[in-house]
């Protein structure tokens, strides 16, 4: 049993959905996890935000656009007249629910995290509904399964955490009995429900995590993440078009790469699979015969940096002249302030931590005010070179290649699989290209 996950671009258009169907047809019974059609989640979140602001007609306009987009997909995909009308009416019903929901938010005049999750869930609900109706109209043996039946989370809306024991219990009770006779079960990524049945989401890009969790709960043979690139490449192909897919990576490397910004996988995706030794394969929906990247527990590649990535929109919070104990307390305060600390160093004369740029500046100011004197905050981009068997020689080559781009610091030895440079944001892309040359 495999779990196949298709991201937003893989279900963005009728022809992309056609490719997904072709891939699924070749598998013998599997669980298929879908994202929302590309761009839809952003529009849904915009619609509910506008509703909360009382901008009802702007919100309704977006919902109309979302509805039309999905109705067009029905028309393009489902050729049989009766099945098509059935699909259109089902989509319209879901869109009425969405419209009524946003009107309710507008009446309340407040867009809570709980409302954001309910609105956000419609993207995956619509994409899976259409895709299932399409597969059914093509005579395929498929079942549409609501992920909220098994994805039991806490109530931390917008980034809910799964209760894995509950997921496993519910999977055994509700999902496994459906997986008979080569049936393909189609379900939503990203969404779950708390113990009261209220819709939650796992955080942006969370469909990868959904696939990994479902794969882990099912003890899947493999988890196949289908996207729009042929595997994890040596750099983001949008920045470095010549970047090549890496045939095999260790879990540790893939995690490091995603932690430091490579958007190809959700940072926590790998963990549920790692813990159970399930390989994760990253494949291209639009070139499904290409080998892609397999992520295994221990890679057998040669030692060295295999990929580079940028973590943008960070700030480096530095404090000078602290005693060791004060520096520890200072970093502790930063760790309490944000869960996203990308790096922290205590030196003789200064200490610093790199964190995500805070959304509101008041919070940033509070952090500064609360800290001891001599604190500065500086925008940085982290450049991370990821690989196995890193050593002083490799670190030297890395340092030389970023040296022309005014690094604030280079960190080697803090991670077994990464070397990091802290760079001014404006020179980061050029630095990435320079480091990429040493691995080409
Ligand atoms: P999906 O919609 O399928 O979830 P994403 O947009 O989340 O896809 O992730 C795929 C994208 O990740 C690619 O289009 C690519 O631009 C980007 N990406 C960033 N870093 C890498 C990398 N090292 N290798 C491959 N893709 C990368
Ligand atoms: N649709 C969600 C998002 O855009 C989840 C996902 O695509 O993985 O964040
Ligand atoms: Mg993604």
C-alpha cells in the first residue's frame, strides 16, 4: 500500500488532473492525498479575512471566482452529461456552504483562527470532490474519504498538531476497511478536526505532512510526493534552472534542507515517516517516469554538499557584552518568544539568534526592550549548504565561495548535515549561485 500526495500545481488545471488520474490508474489501490487547486487556499484566506473586515462584496467576489474556477474544471473534465451536471450541482452546494460561512463571519465582524481554518479547508474539499467525481465518471474504483474522520488534532487553529494515537486508531477503524479490491481512496491534505469535530488545519503546505502521517498510520510501503519538479534538486530550480535532482538523500539532509527554506517539502513532513523507516519519494506529476528523489534513513552517496537553500525573511538578534549566564537567559527569552529559532550562538563578546521576521513590529520592539542593552536587530537571509560527511575541507570551500557576499557569520559544526552563512538579504541569491558552483 502506497500513499500518493499531489500538490497544488498537480491539481491546478484539468490537464494536470488528467495526469494525476493516469498516474493513479497505474497503481493497484492506494490512498491519494490532494492539496487544494494551486492558488485557491490563498484566495480563501483572503475571502474570509475580507469578510471579517466587513468587506462583504469583495469577499463574495472571491468566492464567486473560486466557484467559477471549480465549475470550469467540472466542465473540462467530466464529459458525460449526467455526471457533469451532478458534479456541478455538488460543487455549487459546497460553494453555498462557503458563502454562508463567510457571511456569518461578516456578521460577527471578526475573523478568528478557527474561521480561517474552516474557510481554508474548502480548497481541499473542493479539489478532492472534483477529482473523485472525475475518476468516478471515468469508471475508476475510487472512494472519497473526508480526512477529518481520521486526522484528529488539537485545537491550535492554523497550525494544529495531530494526535497520532488517535489517527492510528481511527485509520484502523475507518480507513483500512475501505482499502479492499484495489480501491483508491481519495482524501484531503492539510485539514483535520479537533476532538469536538471542529475543522482545523496543519499549517500552510501541510498536505505533505498529512500524507506522511497517513502513510505512517497505515504503515505504507512508500510515500510518494508528486509535485511540479523531478525530485529534490541541488537548489530551487526557480533560482538556479540548471539545478539537478538528487537521486537519494538521507532523512537528516532533507529535513535540514526544508528547515532552511527549500519549499519543496513541509519541514515536519519527514518525521512521521522517518520514525517508521518508510521511504519518501519525491516525483514529478508532469514527468512521472523520471526517477525523482528517494529519501532514506541513511544515504549512501559520496560525502559533500549536495544542495543549497535560502531561508529568507529572518532577523538576527544580537546582544553584546553579556556574561555567559546572561547570554543564556537572553537566548532563552528569544526561544520563548518564537518557536522558529534557526541558529543561536554564544561567543565571548556577543551572542545572537536568528529567527523569523516577526509579523508585527511592536512584538519586535518588545523583544528589544525586554533584552539587555546593546541589542541590535538586523535583517538576514540564511544560506544553508546541506550534505553528509561534512568536514573542514568542505567548510573551507563553502566559506571561500560566500566570502565575496559580506557574510555576517559562517556556522560549521552546529549541524551534522549543514553549513550556514548569515548574509545580507540583497546578496543572498548571488551567494547561492556561487555556492552551487562548488557542488556542480
Ligand atoms: P506542491 O504544490 O506540489 O506542494 P510546492 O510549490 O510546495 O509544490 O513545492 C515545489 C516547488 O518547490 C518547486 O516548484 C520548486 O520551485 C520549489 N523548490 C524549492 N527548493 C527546491 C529544491 N531544492 N528542489 C526542488 N524544488 C525546490
Ligand atoms: N492548500 C494548502 C496550502 O496552500 C496545503 C498544501 O497545499 O499543502 O497551504
Ligand atoms: Mg507543497
